[in-house]
C-alpha cells in the first residue's frame, strides 16, 4: 500500500488496538498529523471476534505486566545482594587493615 497523504508524505498502515476496534487497520500520515483511510475502512469484526481479540490482548498484557514485576523484584533482590556483598567486602578490608596494624605493632 504505497499511497501519499495530502501533505505529500507517505502513508503508513497501522493497526488499532482499542477495545472498540481491535485489529482494525488504517492508514496514517508518516509525520502523524493526519489519520485517514484511502480505500475506505475494512470490514468491521463482529462482536465475538472483537471479544476474542480483546481477551487475548488483556491476557498478553497481564503476562507482560507479571513479567515486568518479576524483573523489578529480581532487580531489587540483586541490589540487596550487592549491598550485602559490599558490606562484607568492607568488613574484610577493615579486618585486613587491623591485622596488618597488629602485625606491624609487634615488629616495632
């Protein structure tokens, strides 16, 4: 579908994912100024098809949200472990310095 908009930019085919028109395709200007349909709208989906598409869309969205929450929780856990390890490293450094001071105090 290579058609030009009224502003002489190329039209781009997009798909609507609103609840009212899921899967409906339309043409829009490539610089987003105008939405139009050159050949007229496609045949609209029946209510059952719209319902199925919307349920699938919600299911995918829920899975995506769950996955994002898992990633956020994993990052929090990772940051907590990094913090604990940094504290352990600091404690070992302090121990090493104190041990060196103790050893040098015996040498003097």
